[in-house]
C-alpha cells in the first residue's frame, strides 16, 4: 500500500477559466484543465496520510470513476507532482526543522525521508580548524553524530571568515565551541570534541573509527596531515573529503576506499609529472613560515558551501561520478573544473600492495 503526498514546494493556483496551474518556477510548470475542480480536490487529498485506495474512494463520492482517478494519480506521480510513501506521513516537530531538506530532496525525485533519516543517523568526523563551516552545514542538514578534532583556540584573526565565533569566544578551544554549537542547533545531537593534535595514524584511526565520512580541513603540517588522515581512513575503510583553499579558488577531492585512488596515489602521480614537485614538498616541509590565510568571509563561504553541496550529491546520488580528480571552484567565475586527475596505483604504499614503500617522497613525508 502506498500513501500519496503532493509536493508542497509546488504552488497550486487557478490560472484562467477552468484551468489550474501547478508550479511557478522556470523549470516545472504544469497547466491542467479542471472545469469541475476534480484535480484540485484530488491534489488536496494527497496529504501523505491517505492510501491511494482511500483517495480513489473519496473521489468516487464526487462522481469520478476509479479509472479516471487512477489515471490522474498515475499522471501526477509520473510528473513528480505527487510522491508515493510506504507509510503515512505527518510532519513531526523534528521534521519541521528539516522541512526545506525534505522539500529539496522530494523535488529532486529522491526518497526524501530515507535520505533525511540516513543523514540523522550518520556519524561524521571533521578534522581541522577550517572545518567550522562544515560543522554548521552538517548541523543544518540534521546530522546528529559528529566528532570534531581541533587543537586550536579561537583567535581574533579567525573572525574575518569563521561564522561560528564571536569576539567573546577568543581564546576558547575551537573543538569545544563547535561541540556546543552543534548541540544547540540539532535536537538529540551527540558531539564528541577532541582537543588534540594528530601525530600518529593510530590516533586518527581511534578517533574516526565507525564514522561514515571524514572531512579533512587541516593542512598543517603540509602534506603529512593529509597523509595521516588518508592512511587512517583507508585502514578504517571510511570515505574522506579533503578541502584546500587558495586566494581565488577552493579545491576538494574525495577518496573512497576500494573505489578511487588515495592521497598517496596522487602524491606519487604529481611527483612523476613535475620535476620540481619533490623540491616544493621539501621546501614547504622545511619552512616554518606561517603565512596569513588570504580568505574573506564570502570566499570561505563559497568554498565550503560548494564542497558540502557536492557531499550531499555524493550521499544521495549513487551514480554520480566520483573520485580521482581534484576539483577546483574558481571564485571569480564560479566555474568548477578538475585541475588534476590521477588513477589508483596498485603499488601504493597505503591503498595498494605497498611495493612503493621506498619511494623518495615518503622519506620527506614520514608518517607512522
Ligand atoms: Zn593509494
């Protein structure tokens, strides 16, 4: 038995004599002849609490035959105006907070309730001080089990771009601030904050174990931090998103164990492509210069919103092409393009047979 619900993001309104219109945006508009008001009544009956048989019976009371009502419901479902649910649905107080999420997923012709419940039961680990925007997005999406790893304290220089903090928060541990934010924002949130500097693969593994996804927004020490998180994520079989920022672009890549290449595959590939790559790595590792972060609030907001949108697409669209590309969002034009692609390496020290364990890069970027 199926319960039918008219999508509530679509306005339904009389258009001209004997005609109703559904939808008003530039992509989804239908006009239906409805001289007797039958269609409008039918759409009203599809409120999520009635089975199709009950709706057909109610329409019969108006003189509409079973075949006519059935045909109308089929058309409405095929057009995506009415969605079919496998249980009656009325909005709970918790779901009121995510009404927009549900409307968005239903409008994308997805199983919105299944996706929302999946988000709510996922465990996500966010590593690094750049992750506070990700946490805000995750909380708004309804993710309840969150782990936060950050050893930094809120600094006055964070306030130009990190929306979670106020002047009164300067000096407080970021991990604890983030934990309080998520707990305030999400009903039933279970937040674990790790005010901890990550030094060993085993430490990262212990923290991320059991997570559904990891977000790595930490980039210090350069390359080594991504290697640590990558080694741990591959060992724990957890997909991971890596985020990087530059002045006029944001970059991201996803590593999905068993599906895509990993961070170490990418490093070896870059080393083979550029004769100066190893010199760059050695120089950055050897330098203790702490550059200022050339980001303004809008550019960090653009970058993190873009990455989170892609993550939602990865979670909701099994057929989306994924991995083996560093994607770049160009801030001035908002164009997205792959800037670097690579393949999974069978000899990879982390995701392969480890036969490149003696590669010169690993002397420069040791992890343990
Ligand atoms: Zn690899």
